[in-house]
C-alpha cells in the first residue's frame, strides 16, 4: 500500500525532525506534555473537518504530493503517493536565531519576545486568528474543484495547495495553543467551526467567503489572494514575537508553489485563448475569451486588495509600534526602522472629490504593504502579456486601478471605473457587467469545466504546462484514480 512506503520513506529522511510523532514537529513537542495532549485532542477534530470540508470525492485516492521533512532551503520536501487524510501535517518552525532582536517599532533593538507580552496579547491573538482563518477557508472554497479538473497535473496541484493550507492552519493553531492558554484553545476550536460562505458563521475576511467554483476562479484566487498571503506572512515573518516570525518564515517556503499554480495557470489560459483566437471565434471553439479572463482578474484583484485593510489604520500603527508586524522585507529594504517621524501621502475621497492627504507613516503601513503587492502582481501581468505577444495577438491584460471595486478602507462606499476615476454609483451599476463577471460569464466558464482524468490529456480551454512537477513529465500519473 502506498501509505506504508510514504511513512517509512519520510522517517528515513529526517528522523531528527520528530517525523514519526503523532503530530510531526521540530519544536520538541514531546517535552511539553500539556501542549502535546491539547494538540492531540485537537487532531481528531481537524481530521473530521478535513473529511467533511476537504476535497470531495478524492479522499481515498493516492496523490503524488510533497511533504515537509526539513526547514532548510534545499531538500526540505519528500515527494511520494499518499492519501490526503493520511498526509503528515506537522508543526515546523525555522531554527531560532541566537540573540534575536525586535527589528522595528518602539522596542527596536531589544531582545525578541519569546512569550506574549501582556500588553500586546489581544492584538497578537487577533493577528494569528485572522491569518489562521484564511487557511481552512480556502480549502472549503475549493472542495468541489477536483471533479472538473483540466488535467491530472492540475488536480495534483490543487490537492498540494489544499494540504499545505491545512498545514498552515496547524502552524497557527500551535501558536494559539502554545502561547494563549484557554483563549487560544477556544479560538483554535472556532477555526474549525466557521465555514466559507456560511451566512450564519462565515469566515472572517470577505474574500474567503466568495465562491471558487471553477478553475478560472481557482487560478485567479491562487494568483491574487494567495499572493496577499505572501505579503501578510512576510510582514509577520519580521515580527518581534519570535515564534510567530519563525512559523511564517517556513510557511513562505510552501506558499511560493501556491502562487506558481495561479500565475502559470492564468498564463496557460491566456496562451490557449490566444491560440484559439487565431483559429476563429474563441467561444465557438470552446475557449475562454480574454474579456472574461479580464473580468475575473478585476474581481479577484480588487477583493484581494481589501485583505490589506484600510488605507489609514490605527491598528497598523499599533502593530508596528509594538514590533509585531513589520513592513515587507523590513530588514533588507529599510535603514530606519522606527517610522516614527515620517509621513505618507495618499489619495482619499473628500466632499465628493479625490484629494491628497498626508498621514503619519505608521498609520499608512497597510497601504505601503498593498503597494508592494501591486508591484508584484504587475510582474504577473507582464508575463501573461508576453505570452499573448509570443502567440502573435495584440490584445493585452491589465490590472484595474487599486481604487476599483473596493469594500474596505477609504474607497469603500464610493464608485470608481477601471482607471480609478470617481464616478456615480448609477454609472458603476450601469457598466459593471463590462468590468466584473456576470452570471452569464460564470455559467459559460462552468460549462467548459469537464474533467480530464486521463494521464497526459488536457482540457481544450487551457494549454499544457511547460514542465511537470519535480522532474516528472506532464504525462505522469499524478493522481491514481
């Protein structure tokens, strides 16, 4: 049976990582019996959640997945077939740094926190719970997608994303159990009780309550929403609370593949659409027209921008001052780490007009982080447009203005066009079918979602990948059905 080989191979690779413990870990969990018992009590509840809300219809299938066996930059993952409920979810932190210091804020240069400072307890718990809530939410959003996969390669990538979001949930639950006592245990339980899109007990952030019921949604979600995760985790990886920083540093290693899935997925859609455009009418030929791809970009990019929070935020100032959440690459990109006497100029809506406002830099750190994210997304658009150019078509994809279709912050409650011009709510309603997916668009995309389960075959609406996973060819049997 595949599972036995999988377990023994992992154990042989890195036994020092405590990979054979009931909960694999590199935090010496067996030395803290109280914490170990609490997490082992949480484990069956997690597995119940996974079986109920994880990928539907594939729980007993062997999937060629990577499993973390180390936290180094090289050789950190082992690839083999495994059934998803038997995946070795674990708790893995980067090694501690000797003499670690708080890297920013009012306590810059002081020893890093090894325990939760009492005055920051509620703020830190809120950060961890919000991050933790996104992990199971995305699994719930994507649980039906396997039934309409365009290829076994894509099916395997979906499941890799799913199991690693599950591992990221474990990472946050470890922090809640290990550092926040009864409150943390209660919060960890609630992470398994909320449900994406549930009107009575929804997930915390609105992007994680949106339906992700076709593969164009999935690719856009992993491109834009998982990329928000990269920037949130990067800011938390700078944290002066060292257990959180070390946790997020390793999560970033895994997160890179999730963004790769979205970035290359949309690039492959663009390539196939361009190929069909040269043959005739894309719809008649069973492809996804570029105008629909653009609408999906507009939708997920705008919802993902909201995840950074308000442009002007006292929370961002408080988190930075406390040394809990830094800027992107705080230590690499900045020489001044207190941000105490600097200002930031941004656009706001006042009296029905866009005006510039100067605010203290600490209060603008959500916007600073969002700006880094936008620059990263623009690189993805450049890659897709190169694909279109290489295929010889003149049309191009683009990002809407960051003010477009916002539900959080300074621009919520106001209407903007794709160029960021302030318009009336009536004009937005009149034109939104040009800018955002309509019911007809979504139904058309869903009509193309027929599963392709044969190794080496692929759906007509997407191009094959340039390469397989970990040296395997595209034709490899990534999922044994």
